[in-house]
C-alpha cells in the first residue's frame, strides 16, 4: 500500500465556485455524467502534490455516497485526473464526522502519513495539523499545494 495518503474532498476543493461561474458565463457545460466539472487550476495544484509526494487518494467527499469506488476510478481516468484513487471512506449509517471516518480508515489500514484536503473543518483536534482548509471559491491554490508537500516532508 502507498505510504502517503491524501484524504480528498471534491466540492469546494476541485469543484470550485469560481470555475462553475466561469463555465456558466462562457455558456459551456458545467457537468458530465459524474457531476460538476473540476477546476483545471485546482486539479493542477493537486497534480503538484501527487508528483512531489507520490501520495495516493482516499476519497472523503460526499460523492462517495452517490458513486461507487469503481465509478469514481472511471471518472478519474476519463477526466484525466492525477494520481490513483486507492479507496473511499466508509459510507455506513453511523456517520458522526468526517474526522471519525478518517480515524476509522486509518485504524483499519495503519496509515500514519496523510493530509486532509477539505473546505469544511469536520475533524478531530489530533488531525488538524494535517488538515489544509481550502477556500471553496478558488479550490486548491499553489500555497495549499506547498503546504501539503511540507506536511508530507515533515512526516518522513
């Protein structure tokens, strides 16, 4: 298993308000069969993180309730998105917080090296030093990418 994991949200992280507004202004399609299209700039910044760290992705996004893992992997391939989707967080009915879901996943997979990229803080205090809060208007920025890479480097 990959030794570095990105717990990745989609809405507000890759699917940005700014990009959706630009698509609407330009009269271009805003979604495909999977849902809203992702902001190429935010995707490029995710690519920087993955290229620098070799991290694999665990989907923490609510999209995991709509699409199975195989469908998300197909979307990743069709949309030519960076990296590899390793897994999704559990989708059981006992959801209390995303932080709890991440903790459960980590306990099952013994995965100590991770970052959380999300636009909403729903995490345990012990996870906050690995959490990168994303502005949902613009998604992952260059500075966010640098911060993620720095966190991974500090964990090695």
